[in-house]
C-alpha cells in the first residue's frame, strides 16, 4: 500500500515514495527485509539478537530523551548517503539533508511499528545520479519498547556518459547517442569511435517489474540513435529489452527528437521470419510493426537471421549490416597458406556461407572449398545427417549468424571431423550461448569466434578460455552511424569494412 499521500508534507518533500507494506526491488533491501520478517518476535525482533548475528545493512539506536539516532553497525552500508568520516550520531552529520531523511524515516518506522520502504533520488551537482531504496524496520529494546532501527540501502545508479576525456571536435554535430542496459560498454566504444560523448538517461524499475525510462539530455530537433542489443540475459529477456526500447523511442519522440534510429546489433524475434506450421506468428514482421508504430525512423542490425525477411518486414529504413569483413580479416590470419573450406551448418545459411567463401577467395587469391549440412527442426528436435562438400585435410570454418544452444554447431563440427577436416573453426556473429554454451564445451574444435554484439557472460568466457575469440563491432557501428547521420554509402562500408 502506498502511504505517501497520507503522510505529512515534510515527509513528502523528502521522499518520492513511502510504503508501509514494502516490496523492495533491490537485492540488499530485499534481503534485510526478509531477515527482519524471519527474526520477528511479536512486534519486532530484539535489538540484542539482531546485533549478535551479523545480517548486513545497518542498525541505529534512538538516543534516550533526544530526537537523535546513533549508529551501532553498518557504516559501510550507508556509504552512498553518508561518508565514512561522518559522525555516528545523525545530529552531527555534515550532510544535513541525508541525516534528516534518515531520522524522519526512522521516526516513522518506530511510530507505526512496521517496516517502511522509502524511494528517492540522489542529486549531485544539480544532476540526478541514482535511485535509492531505503528500508527501515523497527527493533525492540530489552524492555520491549521500540527504540532501534535496522535498515539497508539499494542504490541503482543512472547511466551517464563515460568520464570526461580529451576528445576531438565532434565530427557529427547534431547527433545524440544513447546506449541502454548491458549495451552501455558497446555504446561507449561506439561513442569514442565517433568522437562524441554518450548521452545520459535514467532507467527505473518498480517493485512489480514495470519500468520507467527517459533521456536526461536535450534531444529536441536532434538526430538520436540508440544502441541496444536485444538478447536475453540473466534477469532480463529480449522481450523486456524490446519493450524498454519502444518506451524510450516514445519518450524521445515526446521530447521533440527529429529522428530516432534503433541500433540493435542483435535483433530479437528475427528467427521466426516465415510460417512453417499453420497459424505460426511471423514475429519479424510484428517487431517491425511495433517499432514503426512507436515512431522509429530507422532500424539497424548486424547479420539478421534472414536479411530479405528483415528488409521486407519494415516500411521504415532498415539497414542490414554484416560482420563478414571483420571475420574475414581474422580468418585470413588463422588460415595462412593451409587449404580451407567454408561450411554452412544448414541449408538456410548457405547463401551467407557462400558470400563469405567468395570474400575469402578474393582476399587470399586462391580457391576455398565449400560444404554444407542438412538440418530440419521440428517441435524442438533437430534432425538431418546429410553432409556434402570437401573438407578432408582442410581448415573448416563453420559459419552461422548465431550460436544459441550450440547444437547446430556441434553437429556440424562432428560432421567435419568425421569427414577428415584438419582443423575446425566455428564462427558466428551473435554468441548467445544459452545454458552457458554447455552443448559446445566438450566438442572438439580449435577456435570459436564471435563478436561483442552480445556481451559474453563470465562463465562462458571461463569455460571456453583461450579457445574463444571475441571481435569488436564498435568500429562497424560507428562508421554506419556516421553515414546514416551525415551521408555516405553503407554498401561501401560493408564491402571494405570499417
């Protein structure tokens, strides 16, 4: 129950939200609240029991006869609000607003005898820097009276540009670049390549999972481009990211942006580009309709699952980049003078593999063989064992647009090995590695090459070790953004590479 509307004005000025039936989103606040509820005896857990068993967070005790509180434990947990050099007593703290905020929240928790969750924004040098969840729960003294408070902070920092650094004069005036969620690192790399700063934005998540997102930079009349890879990851699905992107484009439109471009290195729901069974959803077209409806002017992706389906799905500008130039430069060095073959792990990717084979031939100035496998997927089961092509004694490069579960690549690698390949190199633009890439971990291959369109999880990087190579796509995206903003040929970029 949200109680802020029923509280006194001074509390409404200090907090953006105040709940007496709290459901924290942040892990630290949620953990301390769960511990408080488990330890509750009667009205509240005893202070002595709480202190005796370290539980994280912080504990304050009310000073007898005074409107003041003294810190008993947890100074580190308060660091986002009060520096470690602050006094243990709130009345002596240099940051008066933070001290008053804590004191009045503690008073409220002791008054109602229940935990209270407060949400507010931290401001630094006139700029919103973080959203804070602050939980305060009463503790009982030896005589049973409520006279102490256990609490915790969960801080969610807003996403801001990288620290200021010397930069050349912006080569693209009027361009504004954002990067959402886990694409922030890639966005910073793209911004550095272009010579601009990544623009700030705020993302806030509510306890029921809903989100708010808004730009924190002036976008009126500007060309705005948003970098966000729409892959699923721990705690956030591709659908979550797509919805966030849609809301952000809508907010940019409302704020007066002249043009909005979605830069989606990995575009979710692109694998279902045609009906293979009655009443199948064609999700590629549906995603296109959503982006068009919210007001996107253009969408850019890298190695769409089906380029023709991607381009035909959109009525706005649809730019299909590919990582073939990046992959070719890498494999030219790996192949050397050895005979080689490019292998498509299924017939659907044969065109992609053939274009890559021709690029390698042109670069190396000699013939490169080709091969492919048959694959049929139905009801989650993959079948088809036909292998055609010459890989015997050659370095076999198995090329696909993505690695998800890894089963397709594992089958192709096994077939190459059975047909006498000397070395097996796996290559894909998008390394999704569902289930941590477990299917591929025991497969006998010499190298797995992906790009950073999708960030590689730590457990995947550890599992594959030196066998895994990750190529950066920031230069490719930067050159594409420059051309989309200032003019230039995308075809030439794809032919020559960044």
